[in-house]
C-alpha cells in the first residue's frame, strides 16, 4: 500500500510538473483527473474515520473527567456520615474513623485522576483535533479553490472557442488569449498546492493516528506509577485491618442470623392456639404489680349524639401519663393524666374487656377496650398503681408488690379475729355495765365472735352514700317534700348552729353494709375487710369525698362543693365507732335505725380520712359524752372547761388531743363517763 501511494503521488507530480508546454500538459489531463479522484476518495474516508476516532477519544476524556468529579463527591459523602443523625448510630465510632481514612485515600486518588484527565486532554484529544482542523480542513479548502480555478479555465476556453474565423478582432483575441493564460496559470498553481496537500496528507495521517495513542499510554503509565507509590506498605496494612473488621462483622451477622433462624423455628413449632387473642381465658397469668404498660387498645370516639366509632391505637404509659401514638407518627401524645384518677371495668356497647378511666373530679374520661381478659386486668392494675403515684417512690416495683399482697390478704377468708385483734375489746364504763349486766365483764372472758356471727354471708355492699330506707320513710311522713336522694340543705339542721361541739373532717366514703350485731367493734373491722376486698376484686377505686361534721347532736356528711348535706346520723343512733389498728386512716361506725315493721336495722359505714381516724372517734366519743352530761349542769360545766373555744365561741377538738387514759377512744362503744 505504501509503495502504491508513493507511485501515485510521484506519477501525479510528474504529469503536472515535468511537461514542457501547456499543450502537452493538458493532453494528459484526463489521466491526471483519474488519479486525483483516487486521492480525493482517500481523503474523504480519512475525514470520516478521524471524526469517529475523535468522538471515541472525547468519550474517554469525558469518562476520566467524570471520574474526577465522582471521586470528589465520594470523598464528601464519606465525611458526611459523621453528621448524619442516625437513630441507631451508637457504636459507630470505629466506622466513622475508617471512613475518614478512606476519604483521605479517595482525595489522593482524585488528584491522580485529575492529572490523568489533564494529560489525556493535552496529549490525546488535542493532537487529533489539530489534525482534523489543520490538515483535513486545508485539503478541503484547497479542493474548493482548485474547483473554482477549473471552472474559470473552462469559461475562458469556451470564450476563446467562440472567436470568429474570417474577421478576427485582434484586440478582442488578445484579451481572450490573456484571460485563458491567466486562468490556466491560476489553475496550475491551485492544482499544484492541492496535489501537494494530498501527497502530504498520506504521511500526516500516520503521525496523527500514532501520536494520540502515545499520549494516552504515557498518561496511564504515569497514573498507575503514582498510584503504586501512594499505596505503600502502610496502606496495605490499613486495608488488611479493614478487611479483618469486615470479616468479624460478617461473623456477627451470621451468628445473629442463626439465632433468628432458631427463634423462627421455635415459633413455628409452638401450638397455633397461643396466637389467639384470649387463648388463656380460663387461667390467665396476670401481673398485678405493673407500673408501666404498653400495647394496642381500641379507643371509643363519639362521632355524634348516639353514634360512636372504635379506633385501634398504640397506648403506653410514661410516668404518670397515658400516651397514644397514632399510626405513622414518630412520637406519642398525651391522652390522660393518670395521677389520682380511677379506673374500673365497664360494659360498653356489648363489647368485652372494656374499662373506663375517670378523672379525679369525677368526670367520665375515655373508654378503652383490650383484646383479652389478661390485657384488660393488667391495664386496670397498671393504671391503678400509677394513679397512686407509686412510680415516684424509690422502689416502685416493691411498693406495688406490697400493696397487691395486702389486697390479696384482704380477700382471703378469715374465720377468727383472735390473731388479728388479740388485744382489741370494747371498753365499757361502770354505768353501762350496771345497766346491762350489773357487773363488769372481764376482757379475758369475752369470746371473739366468728365472721358469720357479725355479718351475714353474701350481704350486699353499697359503694354510694344513700340513706337507709327507714330514714327515708321518716322524712316522707310530713307534708313537706323531701329530697328522695337523702340530700338536704344546711337550714334543715338548725341544731348545728347551737351545738356545743362542731368539728370538721375530710373523709372519703368506701362503702356500707348491713350487719347482725353492734355489741363489739369486731363488726367494724370485718366490714372494713369485706369492703376493701370487694373494691380490690371488682377494681373499684373511685371514692366520693365529703366533709364529716361531728356535732354534739349528729354526724353530717356534707358535699364540699355544694354544701348540701348528703346524709345525717343522730349521734344517739351511733352505737359503735372504731378506727383500724394498722391503717390509722380507716374509720367506721355502726348506726341503729328503726324499721317500719317495728324492728331495728344495723348498718356499718366505712370511711377513709385525711387525718387519723382516732381523732374522729375521739370527737364522736366527746359528742356522746356531752349528750350524756347535759342532764347534769355541774358535770357539763366541768366537761366544757376542758375543751378549747374558737373565736366564735364554738367548742372544737384540738389536733393533738390526747387519748383517754382508760383505753383507746377508737374502740369506745358510746361510753357514758360520769361527771
């Protein structure tokens, strides 16, 4: 091929330059044009190939330039890992330090890639562009000039051929001849330049093909050489340590995956009945000592006057609050403050396992539904424990266990009070004993009654303050309309203003029940046990707060908000009163009321007070003593001198009033002391 091109170029040059005259020169024009077409075809093919080669080289350069930008972005992202706020990012210090090292390595690689991209631009892409813009463009320009010169020569020859034969105009002929000679000269010069450019193109194209690849090879060699220098032995050690760390993490992952696989097999091997919502309904394992609880519950929402909807949401307790986290939310919101609230199981819309949370002021709160009996009772116990503010103690779990053990002991049947109240017995004064037995009955000879002798089995318990039926009948004997709920205004009891004794206590009503006897304070203790046991069994924690006013005529229960009297008990009808020996805040009394049939009914009322119950018992005892000594003015005067006065002249009870020397006033059965 090389010798063929050399032959063609030499032949073309000889046919144009070695001819002696114009006539002989143009006699070989057809042969010259046939050779020229071969050179022009070769130049066109070279132009197309050069354009394709340039596109490929530009693609390589673009990829290398993109590699520089990519490594730069990679380095920034490796450093940005430390700034990410991962929710589970604890313990990533080792990963962060490793990524910092890799970021430095990537930065160094970015420098090498930048240098390589510059070398490719200078030594590979630039030479091929210069070859295309200079050599190929020059050949194309000379071809156009040669074509214009040939056209001008053809036009001048056509003009010369039209000269007449007979009458020749010498002047015109001379001008045409000069025009033809100038055209031929111009064509000759342009053809020489064009043919020389075509001959030179055969050599330049080989240089243009080799030079870019030499630059590419040198750039790659320099890149790899500097890379090898950068990755020294220290870098190899670093990569080895990172590889070991990755292998250890992979081992931990495999171990964790094995544990999960074993757990899955264990779950698949168990009975499918445990997936039922209430699979252990017969004997559920209930934890009553919870101070925290979480799980899904159905919340009752009122959408109209009579329409409601139930929504399944995730609830959890946090401190003294009940929180709810809707689906898709990242945190929970406050639903109910559980401090001092009450909770109880309720029947709602024929649904099972519903319970209601009531606010401390007695306002009905939210109604929730659990999915099983176990969940229902555990939620009730947990909310009850939280409402008592057990979570604020130093050891809340131990306190919860102790309280629940006390509740379990309360519901355990007790057949005798011998162990519980060995030292308790009613103290009676001499006058009372003379009226009944005419002798003093020794304490050691008193028989401790059984529980069935005190309260009939199955006796219902009233948890709301309601007057007895006989007292309701007595109020309706007159013509005046009486409140059927047992509530009267303060003006109905004018004796309160004239009473010698007036003492106020804050109490909460626990319950009342009918009893069989009032001869011993054991009946009050047994009523306390049964009332507390019933509240624990039925999860009843709501209590009605009242003001208990002790006067020298009666006991009055007053609503603290409306000042309406809820109940009134004549002091003469109170036959027994006592405070609990262990829980000093529990107090109770027995009331004897006449029935319409002519008999008498005995009822026990149990309260919880803010102060010690013995103070209430002392006030009741003092009131009964005032009633007794009112018959003797001298004894009444001596008794009144021992009681302090208020600013308005009322006799009140001091908080530090000492107990009687004869015995505990909490166990005094209406004792009548002599003046």
